[in-house]
């Protein structure tokens, strides 16, 4: 049978462009022993994939030129030669950006989509949700009465991280890239304040006004000038969860900013970088709390769903221009 797939056509220099991706037709063999034929349903695009487009060695292996891009996918099992999954099951795994693929069943996990929307397993109940929980609860460790700042606040990780902080009895300030996102953060997601970093005259001064007692915990999704502005407002013994640096992912030269280290030194700040896959011992706890909070209506969530397999590259590129509110997903019928 025929499938469509996206391969890495060339490595990007700076901000990726559509030409770095190529859609092609492939013919699939019949599934062999313990293999299944899958039809992609929801495909996740995530900022870390930008790093995988480079050749430089990192924690996630580079994509190879002319080979399929891979990422988190929810798929329907069409045909199975495995005892562990059956036709009709819904599964998730790290799979090629393809309309159909053959995969070994050992690399798949069945998911229950009766009570939860399928995309949640790529978002709040998947890698971004684990990241929000672990970064906030194990690294920021918010205490009642603390002031917590979250950058990239309206994205997949940020929207959950801020709400988790609120559930701990803190005051939460979000930083995001549009007035609409700031409005949503306050009106729907319980943030106390939100600042549009694209229009403010001085993020540093805005934060000083909103956080007169200083910032006790900072969940950093973006880095760069935004983090410099937060660092200048940190309180003594503040904690920073260094989760992401999306403002730097397309740099062609090393970023030389204002050094935040003197602030960290003089205010005895604890900064912890983390890669969520290294914290798998907390996944069970994270899923249990996130599911409970969702069931109780204490945690709200949103997705930006782009329809159509051919839209994958532009949805991915949209992460770098702020096209998404909550988790960015591609849906294929
Ligand atoms: N450490 C880990 O294990 C781990 C796991 C998952 C994700 N992450 C990191 O966490 C961050 C958020 O990931 P996510 O999946 O939740 O993505 P996301 O926030 O859903 O999407 C990316 C968002 O980043 C913002 N952005 C893009 N370019 C920016 C810039 N130059 N300056 C400031 N903001 C910018 C945009 O929102 P605006 O409209 O607000 O600009 C965009 O919507 C990323 O840095 C990602 O790499 C880390």
C-alpha cells in the first residue's frame, strides 16, 4: 500500500523554511511478525525537533537528510501481526511523519480515547504535561504565597505549568507573545497577571511593578532577553526550572546577552536545567495528579489543531512565530 511521508530535505540555517522538508510517496510492505500497520491520526510538532534538524550531537539523535522526520504520534491500528495490539486499537509512539507506517508493536503503547481526547496523550498527559509537572513540582517547588513567573506561558508546557503553580496557592505571572494569549491566560487559565513581551516597553520594569517582593520561582521556556528581565527581579533563594530556550533555537551565532549569573550568585538562586526523559521516575505521579486535576475541573487545557497531513511543516514552523495556543497538533482524517 502507498503512504505519504515527510523527510528532512536539507538542514536549516537559522529559522527553518518549508523547503527543509519534502513530502514523498512510499510503498509499504505487509507487516511482518509482531508488526502492525498504522494510520496516523494526530501528529505532534514540538520545539525540540528543531535541534534534531541539526547535525550537532545532542540528547536526541539528529534526523538524517532524506530520512523521515519522527515524533510523537497517535495512530489507529489497521492490521496487526502482534499478540499485544489488535486492529482498531489506538496507540502512541515515536513514529515517522507519515500517513501510514509499519511498526514493531514493542514500540507502541495503547491509549484509551473513550474518556480523554486522543491529542491529550501528546500534550497534557504526554511529554509536555510531564515536563510542566516535573519542572514546576520537582524544581520550582512553589510554596503557598510565592510569586511564580512562567515564560512561554500560553504554550503546551507553559499553560499547564502556570496552573500547577496556582494549585499550590501561589500568585502566577505569565509572559506570552500576544494580547489575546495574555487575555486567555488570565480569563481561562487562572493566571493572576500576564505580560505581552512583544509590546511591553520594559519587561524588567513591568515585572518589578507586578512582583514587588521579587520572583520566588521561574519556569523558563524561552531564555534570552525574557530570562534576563526575570533574573533581574528574582528574590533570595529563588528557584529556576530551565526547561527550554526557544528564543535561541534558530541562532546562527552564540547569543551574548547580559549575564544573569551575578543575580544568581548574590541572591543565592538555584537553577536546574532538565530534560524530562531523565525524570521518568516521576511520570506515574505526574499522570496521576494531572488526570485527577483534569477530572476535578481544576486544570484547563487547550490545543491548536491544524487539519491536513500536508500542513505539518507550516504547523511546526508556527511554533517559532507563536501560532499556537496550548499544544500544537496536526490531525489527519
Ligand atoms: N526540558 C524538556 O525536557 C522539555 C520538554 C518539552 C518542552 N521543552 C521546551 O519548553 C519550551 C516550550 O515547549 P512547548 O512544547 O510548550 O512549545 P509551545 O510553547 O507550545 O510553542 C512554542 C511557543 O514559544 C513561543 N516562542 C517562539 N519563539 C519565541 C521567542 N523568540 N521568544 C519567546 N517566545 C517564543 C511562542 O509563543 P509566544 O506567542 O508566546 O511567542 C510559541 O507558541 C520549548 O523551549 C521547548 O523546547 C523542554
